[in-house]
């Protein structure tokens, strides 16, 4: 199976698509079945971004557009029209002036776009407002949101109306549906075109009701195909090579930035990028969950919390390991580490789906929280860092969730009520963080004063220690599969790997 994954990835590594052509076609058909003949889905490619006036950020395609087309082309638009008699999939591509192409590269040609996406009908972007104006003549004023492309020619009503009669008739009776990716469940700053078009269409009685396409796309993206699993595994393996370098480099006096630089180098070497900025948090910095300035220097004692994940073919890994900076955990560090490790292993064991594919799961990602919390509570109580296993004192040291969906984003689209099912990829990441200022930050109440007095002796021994262990797991019909298992996480294995790395022996780096 692993060989099949690697073959699938290698076949399209250069194109950086999100699936094979047949898979892309199946996805588009699936969402058209959900939309129905009186609906139309418009997906806009991500807009490019700049800083310092004319310096471009590396381009990253909008996930849903890539998921349905496999294309990285900026400025393109996908239209799916299930009610069409012939061309139900339309791809609109922008044209570029020769001078612009000299600076930013040639626009993809229609034939190449068809080869990658499997979409046969490719049109100039200027044709999109013509189509929309034909479907809903009263919506012409709304098309200004499409920018320069919205220079309307005379609508070709005969050709379009013949092809899309069910949709045209529905729009005439105000029963058509326009599906767009809209803010609310996603960051609105990334979807300006969609917001503007939705607002304008809704305000003029265009015959279309506007719907958010995110729920449909989110549900489709929950279960990963073999291609997607191969991409995620490749991202994990690349990340593992970075962790192998970090195991060797972690020691007193080394700059956090040097660890980050190793991950960045590994990513670039494998034509990947980071799925999120690397967290290389040493000493007390490891008690800040999303620390990423990476500007410190490793102290003589302490732990190093390394949270890093490559993104390959626009699928992300998300992995955390906690290393002893000296190469050996102190008793206090080891006590906290073993609690987190036990909680994580229990969470992984509990992450099971139903007995048959597609059936309701026994646990959702949210319910896995209770499994981990129970173990962390009992461990903290045993150490003397909380006074009860029945209240919320543990949240002073364990303030976050333990699991989330993983895929085209490091925190992928998901529902709060999602049930685990075979094919889902989720994280498992409990942690304990003894912030040096944690007790001082508590409000001065009688209850808090009693708590502080009770835990302070142990707190003074443990303050500044941060521990998080995170793996990416695949839900199956049986026990969850730990996709990142090649990166050592058991306390004894972490110490042994660091010892081998420091003597120049095998670092345990995954095979390339």
C-alpha cells in the first residue's frame, strides 16, 4: 500500500495537484449531485498577495478550488452547472498581457488546464459575466464585483439558454441557487470576491438565493482518498527528516532559530513548504502554546517543545515532540512527560470508528478530550499540582483541545458534531505547561489562595517545563494507525535517539 501511495504522489509531484484526474472528476460530480439542476457553484482561485508594495508572497491556491480542479492558476474561476445538457463543468482562465507574463510567468494554456483538471470546456474569464448575465439579466449590476473581467458583451442568450434551461427557468421564477464559499466557517479576508458577489446578488432580486458551499465541501473533504493519504504521509515523512535533524542539534546554547532553519531547509529540499510556522520553544518558552518567534537560545536545563509540519501538495502534517535539552529528562520533566505520553496513547487507543465503514463512530474528536483529561487530572493530582480530580484546576496546566481534523489545512474544515469514520485523519496532542507566572496570574480569591498554597512546593520544582506530544493518526475500521510513528515519542526512545544522534550514529531519519 505504501508503494502505491508513493507512486501516486510521484506521478503528479511536479504539478502539485490534489488528486488524479479521475478523482477530480468524481469530486465534481459528487458536489453537482448535491447542488442539483437548479443550482450553480462558483469557485474563485485564491487572490495573490503582496507586501512592501510590489513584493509577492508565495502563491497558495484556495483549498476548495484546488480540491475540485487540481489547478494552481491565480485568477481562474470554476463554474459547475449540474442542469446543463452538455458543458456542466466550465473553467474560466484569465489572460495576461505580455509585460505581466515577463514578470510573473505565463498563464496556463487551456489544453494544459484540461490535462490537469479533466475539465473539457475552458473559456476566457471575460465570458463568465456573460454567462451570469444571461442566467439572471437583472444581476448585471452585481457583476462589478468580478473586477475588470466584468466588461459585458452582448449576452449570447440563445447558446447559454439552450444548454442551461433548468437553471435559466429556475432563475426566472426566483428559485435558482448560487453556491459560493462564504465567510463564517472560514476566514472572510480570503474571500472578498465571493462576499461582494453574494451581497450584490442578494440585494437586487436576481432570481438566485445565495448559499454557503462550505458545508458541502467540508463533508466531502472529511474522508481522505488514497491519493490524499499519500500526500499527508509524504508531508509527515518530510517533517520527520526535520525532526531527525532537531534531535541531533538540540543541546544547551543552540539557537532556536537554528532548529527552525533546519526544518525550512528540509522542506525546501523536498519541494515542500511549512503547513504552519515552526515552533521551536526552549525552556520556559515551551509553556507558550503558539510561541513562534524562535529568537531564544536553549538554556543549560529545560525542555524543547518542537511543533512542526511540512505541507506537501497542499496537504499538511502536524507533529510535536518534546526533547530534553541536556539529552536526559530530569525527574520533574520525566514525571510530566510520562503523564502526557500516557494520555496521548489512551487518546489514540480510543480513536475508533464503528465496526463497518460509514457507520457512526464511538467517539468524536471532542469526546477524546475526556479520555485525555482523565489521565492528566489523575497524574497532576498524584504529583501535587492540583488538589482535586473533580474540578477544573487542571486547566491551569492543560488549557487546550487534544484533537482536530488534518488535511489541506493544519486545522482542516470540520463540524463540531463530526463522528470519527474510516478515512479521517486527525491529531492527538495533549500537553502540560507549567508557566512561571501561572500562580501569580490567578485572581486573588480565597479559593485561589488555597490552591496556590497547596501546589506551590511542586510548582517551584516544575515551573518553566512545557511538554506536548502530537501525532497524526488515520481512523480505520479497527485501531487507529499512527502515521507519524517513525518519529520517536516514548521517553526512553527519545533519549536513545538523541544519544545516537550526538555520537554521529543513525538519527532515525525516515527514508526519502
